């Protein structure tokens, strides 16, 4: 791996504050992914989530549930530990954009109407990680040294 690629993946300009945001956003994504993949926390697992995704036009539903659930769970895990945080944040950003456009945008901003407010807040966190890196308390920072 050349030095430019290495720096793009592992370097960070951020301090402790972004580490806190990264970890909390990662925990939220892990929980959402666990709902989709494993049916935990009141989720419907791959079958149920896949059927719902198919019903809103995201086909094939099972594959879409697997992809989004994996991005959320494993991307969230990567954020929590701060390892390959930028690629994880990119995958989560794409997942959030799809969720906003396909599910929430027609409901307006507010969560009380199933709007995109919460997804937009998470999007701010993932974009910040993509721009600044994982922060002071991360495996990426240790590797970059």
C-alpha cells in the first residue's frame, strides 16, 4: 500500500470530541444492524426486514436487508473501535442516503412523522468521520503512527 493510500485510510486530524461522536454513532448503527441481521432489539431479522424492503421497492429484499444490515452492524463496529473508520463511514453514509430517499423524505423532517431528522443527524456524524478521520482514541490513529 502506498503512503498516500495509507494516509487516506488511517490518518486523522480530529481529537477526542470526534472520537466520542464516532463511538456513539457506531453503537447506534450496531444496534440497527443487529435488528436487521439477527432480529435483536425488537427487529425482524433478515427475513422480515427483507420482506419489508421488498414491499417498499428495494428488491431483492433479502439481499438489501443483508447489505444494509451488514453495513450498519459491521460499519458500526468499525466506528466503535476506530478501525478503517473512513471506509466504514462511507458505507454508512450511502446506507443513510438510501434510507432517507427511499423511506423518510416524503414524511418531512420530524421523527414524529417518520421523517428524516434522525437519519440526517447520523449522516452528520458519518460525514464528519469521513472528513476528519477516526479521532484521537482510535485504532486508525495507532496504526498511522
